[in-house]
């Protein structure tokens, strides 16, 4: 069974101790290529992690990625992406609204009187609702991340 090793932590700890990959491999009794693969994010066997933990003088689980932290990070990345997409959709909506308002003003000037009042009023309400949705989604996703 392969465990998901925390490649960043393993590499950071090695560099903090000013060890080369070769030195770590010698201390742990594993191959250099194995150390390189693990630091590149590939899975490691239980025995390999135990050997690395012995070299670092830590518990084996200290070298593994915490599933809860990983899940929280995935959720945070997804929420960030959703918020960015929603903000972009709002800015596109606002730009089209402004262009539409200019067209409606041109039509009203051509016809005489503000005949496009109701379409513009309803579109304004839709834009306001879109803006409120963006704010609510932002607040809810930020609250859920904490």
C-alpha cells in the first residue's frame, strides 16, 4: 500500500539540515532515485516512509499528508475558483448593461421620450440581484473556509 508523502515537508526538512539527496538516501538506507521520486510527489511505500522517518528521527505520520488538511485545501481552491468566476460574470453583466443603457438611451432620443424605461428598470434589478448574489456567495464561501 502506498502512502501519500508530504513531498514539500520532506524536501524542506532535508534542505534545512543542509543534506543532499544522496546523504538522506544513505541515512535512510534507500536509493537516491527513491528520494528523488518522493520529493517529486510520487507515492512512497510504508517501509520507505519508515526509513525516512528514522533518518529524520520523527514519527512516520509526520511525513504523510494530513487528509483533512488536504481536503480543506481542495475546498478552498474550489471556492476561490467559484468566486473568481462569479465576479467575472458580474463584470461581464455590468459591461453589457452599460452598453445596453447607451443603446436604450439612443432609442429613446430617436423616438422622443424615455420609452425604454421599463426594460432598463428590470435590467437594473437583474444586475443588482446578480451583485447581491456575488456578495452572498463570497461571504458564505469565506465563512465556510474558516
